[in-house]
C-alpha cells in the first residue's frame, strides 16, 4: 500500500473578489468537486505547469499575447504602452478594441525569440487590471 495520501498539508488563507469566489462555487458544483480546496489545488497545479512549460528559450517563434483588461485601473493603458516600447524587437503590431466602457481587449502580435515573449507576457500579466492574459506561440522552423 502506498502512502501518497499522507502528503504533508499546509493551510493558507487567501482573499478573492466575490465574483471569482461565486464562479468558483458554480464550477465546484458543475464538476462535482469534493471540496473547494481540491479545485484550488488543481487550478494551482495547472497554473504552475503552464508557467514552467518552456520551449527551448532560444526557439524562433511567431505568437500573440491576448489581454483582456479593465482600463480604468491604475494607469494600466500607460503601463501597457511603456512595457511594449521595451520590446520593440519582437512586437510586430498591436490591435486594441474598446469592448465596453471599462473593458479593453488587446492583441499583441509577436515574432522573435520565445524567451523574450515569455518575459513580455510575464511583465504584462502582473499589471493591476488585467483579467486574463494568454500567450499563444508557434515555432518557426
Ligand atoms: Ni480601450
């Protein structure tokens, strides 16, 4: 008999926006999750895998960063522009759509070294106001 289930457990306390919390609960019911903790553990596991899944950093790639964000939060428009100006060497174009009064969607089209793309995505992803950010990449042979 193995003892995998005897993994050491730590308890943490986290703060969530009410809306996220409610959507989490809907998902827990929909997917029949045994507990909220189990769903959060799985979500964190996927997040960590996604963040660590690195192609060879020097891979030549074409890609895009898709960002959905709330433009009224903490000068985010300005920060987005400033950061993009640091990555001139890989940004080919940027398309901005004003979705609603408060929501914007931006697509940044990229060509260059994969590692630089992940650096840009990581830098943008932590800005306050970003709801979702995805980096999509294709290898260029
Ligand atoms: Ni906008």
